C-alpha cells in the first residue's frame, strides 16, 4: 500500500511499503497481535519483529434497524442482529413509545449478512409488524446479548412512523334470504380495537351492528388484533331489489370514518316462509 511518508523517510525505496489487513473469526475477548517483516533478499538472516499490540474484540451484539414504516393498522420494523459469541440467532426486543412491544428471534435469512460475516451464517434478519393506535410512534430495537462475553444489549436504532388511525373493514357480502338478507363483513378501529358498523338499506335510517363475531382471517392479516371483529346481521326486507350500504364511524382521536361501500341484493318473493318452533 502506498506510504508517501515512508518514501520520504527512506529515499530510493518508493512508497509501496504499507500494509493493512482484517482478520476474521477472532473470538470475542483479549488478544495480542504481533507483526513480523519477512526477509527475502540475499542478505540478512532474521525476520524482525515489528511490534505487538494488545486488543479486545467486543462481545456485544451488533446489527441494524434498517427501516420502520407505517402499515395498515400499525408499524413494521426490519433489520438484522448477531452476537460475536456464536452463529445462533439471537433475540431482539422491539419497543414502541418506550414500552416493550414484542420479543422476536432474529432468524430470517439474510444472505448478505452471511457473506459479510462468514462465522455468523445467514439466519440473523428480523421483520416485525406491530399493531398500534393512529398517530406518530417511535420504534426502538435492541439486540440481546447471549454469549459469555459482552456486557450490554445493543441499541440498533430508533425511528418514527405515522400511522393512519382511520377504522378498517369490509362489507364482504349481502346474501339474500327469504324475507330479507344477511349482511356480513368485519371492522375495527386501530385507536380502540373495536368498532360499530352503521348499515343503511335504500338510504334509510342507520342500523347499528356490533363487530364481535370471530374472523380468523382478520386475526391472521392484522397480527395482534385478535379475531373478534366480524359482523353478521339479518336485514328484514320486502321482495325486490335493495341497496345495502355500510360505514364505520371513527372512534379514536385520529383518523376519519371509513365507507365500506354498497351492495345490491334481490330478495326473493312469492314463496311463504317461516319456522316450526315447538309443539306443546
């Protein structure tokens, strides 16, 4: 490597006499490094010691919080973490607004991490989605120390994201039945965790519908929100074509009402209906 200062100090030998190298796979802890110059010419019979230095390889975990983004109903945090004491995946703790929100194993495949740190392997990524209320939230992630060396849990970073607090939902179907129709769907407000749906038929007065029916698909799509966000309501209707519309009023301090849209339904007529309930 070029060392102009060496060229100035020892004229006639040029500048290309510097060295620099990185040594991978050193275990955390104390080490002593010594360098020797290797004799190559016809004169000289030793490889002189250039010196020794003591160093300590840190054992604290390290990594990065690469992104925090607002998603529907919450925030998403992405990054990676590893501990120099071994290749095993380690835990990360994710805090939202100063409170511990989740403990997650950083075990998502990240080939570029394995390429940069061959001793670590690839299973060191994390990708976490957390439910939140609407508004601006601060997300911080910590890598948790696990090895015999290291003294702290490393803060990987903090970032903020602003979440829309408007209610979410869908009017999935309006299904005709004798004497009326069933309206089905789901809804919740990120600020409160629940919702009340207002249903109107042919522009009439709103009908309040609770959202307490189990919807496992909603629980899967919105991690941490639970399943009790569905609604099913029978609407008594005369035979003919009707327009059914639904709106979710905003309940929290952020966001606005959500229009779930309208669906047309044709209620069959001309056939009597009812139910035989008991004989006493």
